[in-house]
């Protein structure tokens, strides 16, 4: 069981809980005319009753807890004041209330910190509220109460941390995984500790949360010195605003257990899922890269995290590589890509690295603002290295013209496969201008749309009297655009690059009836003639739904009146 070091109770996180249950486009509520309104159901934590309020849409903000803006709601039963003000958010807004995947919100929390022979355990017990559909066919919402149990285990001796969830109805573990990968946002999505925010806690609760974290942090540092014989160093990081006061510091503790001599996590990773997604692009943090870091972390006996990462990424153990990883622990995927481009010539590799920083840094290194993601540029260099010497690639980068280099990448993506051999015969310094001319000729003549065979087999089919087929030439797209009176002719470069697929629907007489767009394994557009939604034609709408089910395509558009129960789906490769 271990010794209890501290117990921290948070008797209340929010005073009310809300969910959208209806909306009106005509905006008429009583005698008042609104532009747009939503009906919000509230659950008052003070008197344990529910009530509904209509909220007006004003200037881009919903005044109902489901957007920004300051507002106050009074419970009609007990008169309690519920606030959503700057620095004081006491209303929890549910984003969904589905039957299959209802959202869980904490009513209160009790956190117990214990110490054992191997390390420390943080246990969370939280009574919860779920607002969900009564059943899969009903629109009636019910309040469902339960209890959530979470456990964070920090095993200092074996240098690993784990997280698990269980419920009051079934004490068996629902979910469990190892912590330490800061690019994995699972913990941010799973743990209720993200609700321990500065703007919804009392001063007493905030002080207790800070004291709890300090006790855990100091305890791990002390036990590390006792078990491993040296000081792990400071474990303090700021918590940020996105995921509460505890989650990012706890992730940092798990990360430092894996990499004890690495610096603490950079602050740009603390700002929520969007910031982490941007950082993954900036750091080239693919699944393979994360697997390499996980492999380095499993080298529990190593005291040198930098050497473990160098080994995992198969980088040369050289002073400049060690220095770069020491200064920026997550630069290894980028260095691995650069060494591949440079043919593992260290001189070329360091030159490319510095030139790349000169191209990227004028934006923002950490947050990768706007469009300067280096992955596009590296993809281009990986393609060019098979056709041009490394010295030519370096000369291209020395021009320090981001826009021209990215233009080459995007024009090569639009160039049809048959013309690629012609491109490689052009000198690299002239490639940009040659591509401009080649693409102009290509657009004027039209070209074949080479859709992969496995996509053809999956998406092309006959369902009753409706034929689903993929155009194989830009002329077919142009004809479809004229017949259906839409702009699908402009999608030809996207289809050629594989970023989306166009599926045409024809009746038993060969007449086109609809045009579908599939991207990322999802149906994102489904239009009839003159860009009308297919949902306006029940026969075509049903055919599209049947096609999606058979092709295993997720319906991700309001163009289709989708079935009640979601489908199990897979992505198009």
C-alpha cells in the first residue's frame, strides 16, 4: 500500500454543467427576434436540478458556455449564480452527449499521494456526471452519475511511469499505458486532472494542488539520489493553461524518469493538442521517430540519454551531433533525415542543417507559425537526392528563398508521372522555370489521372442501378463539371497528387447524378447538380450511404443525411 504523504480534496470544480440540446435558425424566442439561438441544458451542482436556457448568438460568440464571452446564469430553483467570466469559469460545457461515446465530467476530486519502496503513486477518485442519450434511438438526455478512479505510478527504481483508469462499476482496469512520450496526447484526453485549472479552482484548492506537485517532485528527486546514486536535477516545469495544473508537470516527471540527464520538456509542448500537433510537424516526429525515442527510453541502464538517442536513430556519434541533441533533445528525427539526404557525409549534413535553420527560423522555431513546416522541404530534398548531387541541393538551399524551394516541391507534386523523367534531365538551378512551363502545357493538353488500383477496387462499384466510378482523365472531370454545373474541374491537380479522389455517380442510362469527394478516408463532399446536397434526393442519399458502408468510408459532411449509428471505419492508404 505504501505511506500516505498527502491527501488533497477538491470539493467542487464547477458549479454547473451544460450541453446544447437544440438550436433555432429563425431566431424567434417569444417576442424577441434573434439572429441565431441555441438551447442549453444546465445541471446545477448546488441544488442537483436541471433547467434550460436559450442563448443568443452575438458577434461570433455563444453566450451559453459553448464558446467565448462573459455571461452569468442563475438557477431558477435555488437562485445560485453560475459564472463564466474572465479568469472565473464555473460552468463546464459538454461537447457531446452521444449514446455510444458520452463525455465524462468530474463533480469533485480526492487525490492521494503515497510513497512505496520503488517510487510514488498518485491516486485520483472523482465522482462524475455524464449527460447522454437515454438510448441509441432517443434524443432525450439523462444525467448519469458514477465514479472514476485514476492512478499515476512513478517507479523510480525501474525508471518508468504508468497511467491507468478504472470505474466504480467495474474495478478492473479499463485502460492502462506507459507515460513519457510528450507527443502522445492520450493523457490530455483521458485524465480528468485536466480540469484542475486556475480559473475554476478556489485559492485553497490551487494552493493544495501546488503543494501536492511539489511534494511529488521533491520526493522523486530525493529517491532518485538514494536509488541511483546521483542527483537527477530540477524537475520543475510550468503547467501552462491548456491542460490544467498537473498534467504537463506529471508528463515531465515521466519523461525525466526515462531520460534522466535530458532537459525538462520544452514549454511549447504544454499548450494543448494543437501546439503538440504543430510541434510534431516541426520536429518531424512521425510514428517511426516516436518509436525510436521509445526504444532509447527502454535502455534503462544508460545514464547518457543523448547516446541512447543517437544509437536509436543510427546517427554518427560525433561532437556536433551530441551538441545539437543536448541543446534540442527532439532534433534527432531531423538530423536522421538530413544525414540520409547528405549520404551520411557529416560535412554536408551540418551545412544542410544550418541552411535549413536559416530558412525556418525567420518564422518561429518552436511553434512553426503559418506554413513554414520543414517536412515539405525535407520531402523535396529526399526526392531530389536520387537525381542530383548533394552539392547541387546545398546550392539550392543557399539561395535562402523559401518560396521558390517550396514552389518546386508543389509543382513536382502536380507534375504527372510520365513527365518526371524529363524533369530530372533539367539542371536543378533551372528546374523551377522548367516546371512552370511544363505545368502550363500539361494543363492545356489535359492528362491521365493515375488512381491506384487498390483505390479503384475499393471505391468503384455498381449498386443496383447506380454506378460509382472514378474519372481517369482530366477531360472526364471537365465534362462532369459542365454536366453537373460545379467546379470539380479545378480538383484535377489534387486528384493527380492523391490528396483527394473524385467519385462520380451515374444512373442506368449513363447520366451523371452526383459527384463525391473522398479525402483521408472520409466523404467530405456529396453534391447533386448545381451543388445541391445529396440529402435533398432520398434515393441518391441512400445510395451514397450504402456505398460508404460497403467501401468503409466515414461520412464527414452534412451533404448526406447519415445513419444514426456510426460505422467502424478505416483510412484510405
